[in-house]
C-alpha cells in the first residue's frame, strides 16, 4: 500500500506541541481585513510563536500555492508558448535531448579544497537543474509526453545526489562534519523540484512525486523547521539570521517549497511564522533606511528579487491577506533602482557587481504593479529575458512570477523596461553614496562616487571610488567583481586587485593601499548643491593605516551645462615627506595625449582627463589588472604618481566628455 504524498512530509515534519488548529477548525485569532505587512522587528532567538502559527493558519487559503498554470491549463500554455524566450528555452530542451546529463563525481566535489576553484563543479551542478527546467517548460508547452522520460531521469539524478549544497558552502558550513547544509544551491534545487511537481502533477510517476517530497523535507524543510522551532540556528542554516542576500534567497526557496508541497495548512503556517521571525533581519540590516543596498545591483536582483518572489507567493497563497510588499522600508528598497541610475540604464558597479549589470525587469514590473512607484516604463507587456538562469541553479519559480506578473495575466502594460534617472541628484546619506546627473536636454554625462566604510556587505576597499557615465557607457569606472574562488570570501579576499583599493580610482598613500574593516571609514565634510554646480567634500584619511598621514580629503565637483565638467581633487598632508599618487581605472583604453592629458575610451565613448598636480612633477604608469572578471574583460589602471615624496600636495583631475 502506497502512502499518501503528504505523509512523506509528516515523517520529517512532526507536529509541534503548540496545539495549532486543524484544517478548517475554529481559531481564536481574529483576522484583520487589512493585508498583513512584514514587520521590521526580528524575533528573539526562541521557538516559533504559537500566536504567529495560529495567525498564519487562519490567513492561508485551504488549497496549496500554485506557481503558475499547471500543464492541464492549455489556453495559458498556448499564450506562454508564443513568447520568444520560451521558444528559445524549448530549443535548448531539444538540444539537451541529444546529450547525457553530466556526472558529478566525488573527486570533482572534493577538488574545491585542493584548487579553490568553485566553477568546475558548479557548472555541471547547474547544468542538471538547467536541463530539468528546459525539459519541464518544453513538456508544459507541448503536453505530448515526449520530455517526460528525460524529466524523470534528471529528477532521479538530483534526488540521489549526496548533497544539494555546493562545495564552497558545504565545507564552510560543516557538511564535512555531518551537518545538513541548507545553502543557496540546496534551496534553489528544492524550489525547482517543487515547481516541476506543481506544473506536471500526476504526469510524473507517483514514486517520483513521493521522493520529491521526502527529499525536500529531509534536505531543506526539515532542518529549517527544526531550527525555527527550537531557536537554535546552527551553521547549516546560519543564513536564517544573516543580514545579506542569503536570508532572502534561502527563505524564498523554503517558502516556495513549503507552500507548494505541504498539504497541511498548519505546517505551512509554521514556515510563514518562521519567515516573519527571521526575514526582518535582512530588511532592517541589509539595507539602509533609505533603501540603499551595499551589496549592489546584482545582489539587489538576487536577494531582494528573492524577497519579491517569496512575497508574491505568500500573497497568492493567502489570497492577498498577507502582503509583504507593504511598508516604508520595502518602498525605499523598491525605489533604489531609479535612484541609483546615473543616466538612464547606467549604474555604478560598486561592490561585487559587474559593470553594465541592469536591474531585473521582472522584479521592477512586479514592484511597479503592486506599489505604483511612478515608473510606468517598468511595466512589461510581453515578458522577455525570463529570469531562468543562475550559477547555483535554475530559478523556474521566478519564471512563473514573471509570467504571472506580466501583461499575459494583467492586461496591457508599458513598453520595454527602462530605468530612468530622476532629478539632478540622489544622495544615500548613511551609505555615503552620491549620484550626480545632468539636467534635462544636457549631455548624458554624470558621475557616482562613494565614501562609506571598508566592512560593507560584499565589501571592496573603495573609499572615494567613482564612476563616470557618458551616453550609456562608463569609460571610467569601478571594475566590480571577480569570478568567485576560494579566496573570495576568506582572509585572501584583498589579494584580488579588483577587491583591493589598488583596482579602484583612489589614492595610493605612502605606497599603502586602503585597509579592510569597519573602522576604516570616510566622513562627509560638506556638500553644496545648485542646479548648475554640485560639490561634495570627503575626508578619506580614515581608510589608510599610514602613521605619517595627517590629512587626505577628496572633493568631487560636477558642473552642469552644455559643456559639463567633473573635477576630482585630492588634498594630502604628511608629517614627513611621503610618496603619493592616484589612479584612473577602465575596461577600455588609455591614450596619453601629452604630459598632462589622457583620453579614456570605452563603449564608443571618450572622456578627456587633464591632470593638474600644482606644479609637482608626476609620472603615468599603465598596468593591466590580471583578474578573472565575469565579463572576460581585463581592467586597466593608470597610475598618476608624484615623482618625489611630498609633505603636502594637491592633485586635480578635470574630466570632460569628448564629442564623437
């Protein structure tokens, strides 16, 4: 006799002793007619609140969450099948039919500890989830059964894997010591399997569906619920109390899985209560009060995108009775993309980001539709660039959200998503990040720069770093992130020349780079803003461990007009003469015009930099930064170094756009 599917979960997710009401039973919790928003007050480190569990049991709908149309909804899939992105994914499914799923040998998993290389294993690990997503989407489009054998085979391989965590996380979080590691990859696997099960339903073998529930419960839902019930947050689920993207991303995987697979409304309520207890840590401490994300554009997409994703699922699972996209902090975070734009669609690549990274169209679409942020260009009429792929696993649930939120489901929307630059400037005061923009009808020339401190999330040692935007390009920039290796999140992090201050356009002081740590920080000394001229004065002396350094101030001046100008002015003072220099960084090319003039070009755009050292002799030295960037491009650094040690100096870089 085969057990009903839900009993497979009960084996792991045993009832708590809270006496939560049964399905359809009466409850003493009164449900407000206003949607329930997310609090910014995290729970104490204690077991789940009985009242919270009862509250969510009353708010949840009787049926389980459905992440998009099931395969039986042929009209819905006919509309989806017409999308170019879906046709492209189906073509990939056809190609995948001709290849075997990759092997994941134990030796490849263990190689991370020897070489530090994360990609060799992760690429093949990801390929399995990509193949499953391709096949599932193609089968839903066709409904012919042609892809079902491959889906069953891919599921069997994934369900049999020793761990769903990737080596970098498994070793760091105690997997080698017997801990069940629930990481970004494991929760992505869990959510993927849950969506596939929901879409295909009984077209999957009964034993496969039972195995999905058993393994999701054993590897993800069980460890999460054990930690949430006891309040003992071990290394395997340490992200539950994290301030960074892990908190939201892993919670999204957990909630999508629980809401989709767990039949008991009372058990589903426990997962919502857990999320309500621990997600506020991310919202409160992972962003400033102004909504600034120190992790940067890519991790806003990944982390806050996951929050948007889970909020969408919870909203649907409660018929709108729980709305975790309400509240001032959420609105501030949602407004961050528009406020971060230097010129339309151009953003600074501070922190672990790749230059040119756009914000996720699907997330902007959801936020504009739900929050009415005044950005009609964010509305998507025909979903494109479907958010399926991520290095740690396919995100099929995000595809479901993008399809449901877009114009296919909610009527006519706007045109292509654009992220506008609004107003002359934006200042994120707590983060010390400044965005200075041109006036309307003036050249698309502006800048972004930062102070802050050197212990930010995904920190780079970058006090004073700046980006110049011109006509959709960034000829002078912050080079952003390296491809992650074992050193990326360990004591060797700043051996990377794009993580250290050497790879940023900031001073080199007495031969010393900036130091990492919270105490190495900048101060904003003054700011003045007018329609034609902005000036911000930073003290960046605090970034350097140089005993002889008495003062180091960096001033940014932006003069608007038909012939705009940016000035970057460094004023330094030493107790005894020391060496001093500054730098420019580009992914393009430097051209030395004469002894004091340099042209910097990238993306078909060029700026001219005039160097004024106050009469002190200086030299230029171009250096290639041999680091492995996701784009494959190689950053170049132009050092501008005074030839003789100085007691004091003033170096001014005057930057103007060059007309094509």
